[in-house]
């Protein structure tokens, strides 16, 4: 799945994201997004329709506040819209302590999606998932699978931090 990130989830960015999770601050988050916004603007320029931004929902009552906050921030900065058509279908374990395989098993079937609106004229918009951190991709792939099963096209994932990819 294609992804766009503000930076590598390491060092100072990692510390800032962990602080933002505890104490969300739209202005502090906006300081992290210029490169992400520029990349999205560049890569989606010239397309007939702009993607709808779909924040990854949390299953907890007091869940992660950053995906919806980032979705709204990107919508304002890019002139795009946010869609809330993705939902959790079941609770999942917190992933920070899980290895790669357990993360994939944990997220499998964890989402359901609303189908596209019937009778809508024109091309169906593409969706762009939004999350704060992209690690193994398990959450993004499970969310995309639910959206695709409901009839949507998913262009990829926008996030603030991407875990550094393992080298050879």
C-alpha cells in the first residue's frame, strides 16, 4: 500500500507524537505536516477527484485522538473532505507490545465500512486512510480490506510517522 509520512517515527518525531497522543494540540501537529501536505498535493495533483480522508477509528472509548485530528487538519490544508465511513467491528489488543505476526492477526477483520452512497453521480472518490503512525501496515491493510469489500478504492495511507523500514 502506498504511504505518505511527515517523517520517520524515531528520535524527536517519536517523542513529539507520544506527547501529542497524551495532550493533543492542533498547532503543534500542524508544525509536523508541511512535508506531508506537499507530498500529497504533488502526488494527487491532476487527478479528476480529490481523495476523501478516512481516519483510522479507535476501538477504545478514549481512543487515540490523533487520526481524526490529523484528518481534519489535512482537510483544511489541502481543501479535501473527511469521511467517517470506517468503523471498528470488534475490540483489538493494544499493538505496541505485539510482534509483526500478532499485529496482523490482531487487526484481521477488525473493521467494517459503509458502502458508497447509491445514486451518486460522477466518479466514486478514492479514499486515503489517515493514522498517526504506520508500523507493520497491519492496521492499514485491515482497514483498506474492509473499505474495498464495501466497494471503495483506497489510494494509500497518510501518517505523521513511519517506523523505519528494516534493512537487509
